[in-house]
């Protein structure tokens, strides 16, 4: 797809949906995404928490400019607004306006709190069809991570309980990780049921 103008200024774009979020500056990983994550790009909320998700889903035509502009504003500690395109699960180009505040915490760390607005797609016309193969590959990828974590934790818990003396506190901590992974699997299954 060739680069197209993001907005010719003729009239304000209409907001189709919005997503609140919070991320850590250092890891550049989302710590929170709002309940409308799936409506913005089609991916379930669990996908947004993966390291690199945001950058990987920027349109190649916008990626370098957006990362540079965003990085400059974050370094300055300035709140900012920027418009760019992101790639949806369907492969569509979704026009996004990001409104972001740089948060300064008492411990010296910084976070980003923001809002993504999906704008009227009249500027960028996406192909809304998702192939069965693409959907299946996505679901397999999303399920493989938490299922793999459950299996790894179960094996670790078995070793901990068989040790002499049993490592009960470590086993309980690993069980907490199993519960987190199980909730991710449940959220994905709920998303699949609601989407199809």
C-alpha cells in the first residue's frame, strides 16, 4: 500500500472507538489497556501486553517517524498528540490519534498514560476480511504462550513438591503464575466466542 495523507485538514475526522492505556517508559510495554482493546485493532487485550506489540503494529510507512517523534517527546517529558496508522488483525490500516501524558513517579521512574482514538477510515480504506488461516495462526500463537507457561510451571511445581524438604512457598508462587496463564487462556476463549 502506498503512503497516503493522514489528514488533509478539510474536516475533522470522526472518532470510531477509543482505548485508554498505560505503559512503562523503560520497557515500552503496556501495563494496562482498557476493555475496548479488541475494538481498536481486532486483537484481544492479552496480545497488547506482549513486549513490542505497539511498535510491531505500526504501519511501515509511519513507523520511523512515529518512533522518533514519540521518543523525542518522552525524552523531553512533554505531553504530546500524534496521528499515525496501525495494522489491525485483518491487515487493515487503522488511523489512530494518540494523546499521551508523560507521568513522573516519586521513585524516579516514568510512565505513559494515554488514549488511542481510532478515526474515521475514509482516508485509509482497509480490507476488512480476515482469512481463516490468518485467524487460526493468530489463535494458535496466542494460546501457545499461556499453555506453555502452564506446562512449565506444572513441571516446576512437581519438582518443588518432590524435593526434600518440599519447597511449598515456591510452589505456591508458581501456582499463582498458573492462575495468571489460565486467566489469559480464558480471556482469549471468551474473545473468540464473542468475535465468531
